[in-house]
């Protein structure tokens, strides 16, 4: 190397004190040094020598003085010195790099950005979900990006000036179904929200995907409530059986099992229900909001499916636990009424469009087809998760009669 390149580089911090930002000039000058080169520092501030020496020690930079301490010679210290000593490596910000997303996020990493160096000595944080296997999917980032692109504004995506000119009994049926939808969407919001607060921020892609799911459900609750009020009504009946069914979802402590029961079985079934309403609701507003909500719910199903496929790949024994969860929930709800009569009758009326014998017959057949479509959808998703055909058929049939 050219000897001239190793001569000290000089920086004069003049009258700028270390309590006013002089350290920034020194820090940036050090980053431009050639290997083995020193930085010569001079100052006009009284007592600057002690302040520079203290800063150099904290940063791990070796320091020497010229005779009389009129100038200091600094060298770049080991990167592991000073505040960086024992700082933890936390993977990489880019999830596609090898070793980016670690299998376990230690409590000491706290709220640090993934890829940051975490200084030793910080507080210990407790995140219940800090093992990747328990909740992760490699599709989380893509599903989050899709969710961002698919967001819709109820005020601009829907025409709220629609005239409701269908018979009052059909409007009453819509109000009852919307009431039922709201309480189910409340459950679909609270389940991921509960786990969201337990998820270590190291796994930010899954954190973001769940946050978008919560936002989707909040929007669904808003539009279904606005639809109830549009005709001047209040929400209709909420039954004990429906509440009992939904409480069993919120009581499930395991993320994978809750995702299975809610997203794969419940929300998957709700996609069929929303498609039914998209086809047969009596007004264009209700049909449009159900179309948009069904698109959101399909993405929630995809997130739950992709997580379970990720976990089952290395933990096939989980499959038996999923089956046991369906059986346990079925037994727990055996004494409840399931789907309440008011909702079932309302779906028939919506499918019929009128109170006439032939129309009611058509509506009844349409609801029966809806139930078959729901069962077929659950069966297909269970097959994708690796269940044998007989087992998939049995578990699909055991799913709660309340649909969710």
C-alpha cells in the first residue's frame, strides 16, 4: 500500500463540542479510513480531550495522544467493541436470504427489527409465539402483499344510494342474516387479533398478514352493520347456540388448531355462504359487498392452509391433533342448537325471493345445495392437508352446524 495512504487523516472539530454533535464528525471520518490508517483530531473546545477519550472508549476505538495532548490519533476499533460487544445477530431483513428468519427468536431481541444488532443487557420480552414452527408459512409475505393490493373502501367500492324495493319479509331475512354474519365476523376478527399480540416481531411477515386479516374483518363488520341500518332496522336475533359455537373458537389456545377450526373449516365454509348471498341477495349492494367479502375470506383460508401445510410437512403428527380438535368441538356443541332456525329460514327466503310455494321450494333447494357445497369444500381442503378420504369425509360432517 502507498505509504502516503497510511499518514494520519486530520479533522478539526474547531469549536464544536462533543455535547453538540462533534462525535458525528469523528465517527464519519473514521469510516473513511484505509486499513491501518489513523485519524488525527484537533479541537478548540476547553476540556475536549476528556470527552473524546470517553467517547472513544465507549466505541472501542484505540486512542493515542501527540505530545502535549494538542491532537489525538484515533484508529477504527474492533466492530465487536464498545456498545457492539456481545450484540446479537438477528437474521436478515430480507426473508429470502439464507438464515434470515430463525427457528427461535430469543426473548432478549424484543421489538428490534429483524436483521438489527441487538445490544446486550436489554429487557427480556415474553412472546408466547416465538418458535417459527408453531405459526409460520413461507407464503406470509406474498399473502400480505396480495391483501394490501386488494383493500377496498366501503364508501367508494359500494353504492349506498341503492333503492331497497323488495318485499319487507325479504328485507327482514337479509337483516337476520347480516346480524348472524356480524357476530361471526366478530369471532373472525378476535381470534387472529388475540394471537397477533403473542407473536414475536422477528416474524414480521406473519405479523403483517394477520394484521391485514384483522383489518379485513373490521371492514366486513362495518359494511354488514351499515347494510342492516340501511332499511332503518336494528340487528335481529343472536342465539345462545351461535354464541356457544363461536366461543369455542376464542377458547382454543393453540395457533395451528385455532387456524384450522377458524380459517380452514369456518371461513372456508363462509366463502360458500357469501357466494350464495352474492348470487341470491335481493339488491345489488348486498350482492356486491358479499362478493368483496368472499374475496377477502378466500385469502384468509389461503393463509391458514399454507401455515398448516408448512407445519404438517415436518410434523405430520399434528394431523391427529387437528382431527381430535374437530371431534372435541363437535362433542362440546352437541347440546347446542347449531344454526338457528331464523337464519336457516332467512336463507331460504333470500334464495326464494318471494313468499310463494314454488319460490319457497326453489329457495329450499338452493340452501340444500349450499350445504352440500360447504361440505364439499371442507372435504377438499381436508384432503389437501393429507387426511385420508374417509377421515376427511367424517371430519367435514362433524363441523359445527353453525357453519363457522
